[in-house]
């Protein structure tokens, strides 16, 4: 008589071969949606400050950028809550649909020339940024420890295709949209709407099985009750909210460094990048303005994403902290070059490329360090907390940048941005225990 074997439970971890297959499929999908989403985010961001300046003046132009960054930060909270309960797929879909809604509202704001509606739209537009940031974490849910930096960086790199192309399409999108009755500078946001809807559809249909839920099955029930050391001793890490995430980060020096690296790198990048189109606009006009802005931002974004696989490789080979230090050095060099460039587009390009490379170093190495420093069960909450801090830091920089440029000029902005790296340098040069492998 043949013995009957019970089928595997849906809660059983998949075999190693299946995990590898799921991870490869997940990476391909995330790379594809990052390309599409990169078009939507960047084509809108590239003209968002110009649209705000046209509707409300130069002093509020930085607020449009910071509104999108604030939106991306705040929307990380509901997105992470969805991911904690149901996995990466519904959280990413929600974020992309929110971004599409925001893009539609920006088009409406341009039509009626109402600045408050523009800001509401830009806040919701930030949802697509949330999707892109969370996608990099989804890439390491099932990654092998020795390949985490490279696989995270591959998803970051995929944004290059859309993000570098998008600013140069802004002029074409604007002219095409004017032919169907849309107001000036609204066309790029119409393109954003279509891109976000397509990305949401692809994630909804194809991100199966969910990488986060699969990782939790592999980790088993012990992950939910793993002890976490805090200032008051050991406690169970059963919570998954932002409060529990904060306790986990504060209990782990490596996690604190990861959060700080991501936040400071983003603060410097947003502060300088947000006002560069406005600074260029002071020396150019008309079609020449859009061409120059498109060129400078395209090469800046290439610096952010194009070499991220190299940054990921260095993160795995040289270590997380050395790459963070290198990123800070590049950010300082970027501020020095851009701040002394005047309206010279060549020197601005060099400065903005260095700015993108510095951001890539702090983002890839910091995100990798953070992800591997915390238990899998609280990982989405910790990652969401990091994105919230990062977004608020960038939003603060974007909001203040317009005021600083309006009062003191672009050079003072770059100087203050350079000084903002000092706390990160102090933290990264302190000895940090090696993170435990989760």
C-alpha cells in the first residue's frame, strides 16, 4: 500500500530553487516598473518648480518640490501599513494610484491657475516616489546576504532609463498637450498619470508570489517574536507599527547609521537639485530654458542611477560604511562645484552629476545596511520609518531652498547643504558593531 503524503502547506517555506526563481522574477518586474515609474516621476518633477514659479512666484517654487517630497514621506505610513498586513503588491499599487491622482490634480491646478490645488496635487504625486523607494526594499526581501547591495542597486539603476529620458521629453509633452488644450507645463503631468497607471497595473497582475510574504514564510514564526534590545532591556518585537520600528532602530547602531545616511544624502540632493532649474531660469528663457534644464537634470539623474550597480558591488565588496563615507565626499564636492558655477551649464552639469553620485552612495549603502540590520518581521516598518525621515528631511530642504535662493542666492544654498553632512560624518566615523544577518 502506497503511503499518502500531505501536500505542502501554503505557510511552508518554498524550496531554495523556488526562492531563486521568485527573486529573479521579482527583480525583472520591479526593474520594469521602475523604468515606467521613473518617467512619470521625473517628467513631473522636472517642471514642477517651474509651474509653481509661474503660478505663485520664485519663493514658492521650492515648496512645490517639497510638497511632493512631503507627500512621498507621509504616504509611506499607509503604504507600509498595507504592506505589513497584505504584502508588497497591494502597497505598491496603492502608492502608484495615489501618484496618478496627484498628477491629475496638478493638471487641473494649471488649468485653473490655483496654487493650493497645485500643492495638494504635488503631495499626492509623491505617492509614486513612495512606490519607487519601497520597490528597492522589495528587491532585497529574498536576496542572499552577499548580494543584497547589488540586487537593491539593480532596481535603483532601472530608474535610469525613464528618469534620464523624461526631462528631455518635457518640452515635447508640453507642446503636444497644448495642441489638445492643456495649459503650459501641464503636459508632463498628463504623461505622469499614464505612466503611474501602467506601473500599478503591472504590479497588480504580475507581482506574484509576494516577496515579503514569502520572506516571512522562510523566516518562520520566530521572526515575529525575536527579542529586541532597547535602553530598558530585552523586549519582544511583536509590534509592526512605526513606534516599534523606532524602538528597533534606536536599539541598533547599524540601523541608526543606515537611516541617517539615507536621510542626509536625500536632504542635500533635494536642497540643491530643487532650486537648480530656477537658478538656470535666471540665465535662460523660452525653449532654451527647457533644453538646458532637461540636459542638466538628465545628467544629474544619470549620476543618481546609472552607476548604482557599481555602487551596489562596492557596497557588497568594500562594505557599507566606506561607501557611505565616499558618498558624503562626493556630496561635498558637488556643493563646491555647483555653488561656484554661476550660470555656466557645463560646471552645473559636473556639480549635479557629482550630487547624483553622492546620493547614490548614501542611498544604496544606507538602505542595504538598514535592511540587514533589523528582523524581517519589522523590516517594512523600519524601512517605512526611514523613508518618512528621509522624505521629511528632503521636504525641509526643498521648502527652505527657495527662501535661501530668494534672499541670499544659489551659492549660499550649496554652502549650507554641505554643512548639513557634518552630523552624518560624525556618526559614520564612530565604530559600529557588524549587523547580525537576518
